[in-house]
């Protein structure tokens, strides 16, 4: 009986503390969280990915609830041969509907047309489709550091492969200390599993470790497509992302 009461007390204390910290990461890895940048802050970043790919991005906190960003890049920027630029500038718009409360997660809606990986002209899509219109929820917990869980649904407008299904994603992050944190996410990719698509039905599993310096400079070491969900390239990839946040 005492053991049961002790367990209940631990669970109660965990839940009580769980809802004191709000999540800060605006992306888990490639999946959006419900977080937005603070008003008057901005974040610039660069992603280095497969096939000599580089993606640059800028995000700005317009208000306490609204965030806006743009991105642009291409493949073969590093190496030899002609650069294959993305066909359009990426846009990321996000609005936080509800702030995180003691018993309620943060909820955001948004839109992004920036996919991941190389752009495939024949299918009018990125290797990993952009999330398109999305709804994200996030909840943070104070347990041996910060722990946060994320989830959402999305509808991509990249239909060149004929797959127009609604999709979804889940993710988590766990701090190890004041500088290091672990991240993982799983994109169901049910909108990318037809015979004309890139994915072969396993979904996209990504993981990474984030190194933070004074809460301003962030370096992410990423392991992407762990399940090798690609009918054209059966390899996972190692990528790096560098971000810097500052205030106006």
C-alpha cells in the first residue's frame, strides 16, 4: 500500500512540475512544434544536407503569437558541377492559437512550402514534402531537465506524385544539461507512399543532438531518414544545422 501511495505521489509531483516550462524549439528537426519566436527576436540559420545541399533561412517573431520566415537554397552548392537551385523561396508562417497552460498544451497553426532535401522537378516536390498547412501541439515537462512532446497533422500541397492524403507527425526533445539536448521525430508520411512517390511506406524517422551556446548559437548534428524510407536512395543521411538567435 505504501508503495502504491509513493508511486501516486511521484506521478502527482511529476504532473505538477510538468507544466511549468514552455517549449522553445520552433522545429523538432523537420517537423514544426507549437512554439513561435518571441516578439522582436529573429533567427538565422543554415542547413547542410545530402548532395552538397545548403538551405539558408531567416525567421522573425512579429508578435508574441505570430512568426514569419523565409528560406532558400539548393543542391550541389558544395562540390563540382552546376548548382540546382530550389524553384521558389520557402515561406513559413505560424500563429500560436493557445499558449501552454498547466493542463493544456500549446497549439499553433501554420503554413510552410519549404520541403527537405533535393527538389525533384519531374514530381514537382522535394525529396521530403513540405508540411504545407499544419496544426501543431506541444507540451513541456520539468523532469530531470526539460522534456517536451510534440505532435501534429498536416496537408502538403505537393501533389505531383498524385498522393493528396492528410499526414501527421510526432516528436520529442529531452535536455541533458544546460547545453545539450536530444531530439527525435517521426513523420508518418502517409502522403508519400504511392507507386509514384519517393517514400516506400515506412515514414521518416529522424534524430539529433543540439548543442546550445548561451541560448543564442545552436549547432544540430542530425541523423535523417533512419528507416531509409526512400525508393530512389536507400541510405540515411548525416546533416548539420547551425542557427543563431538575437533580438532587435
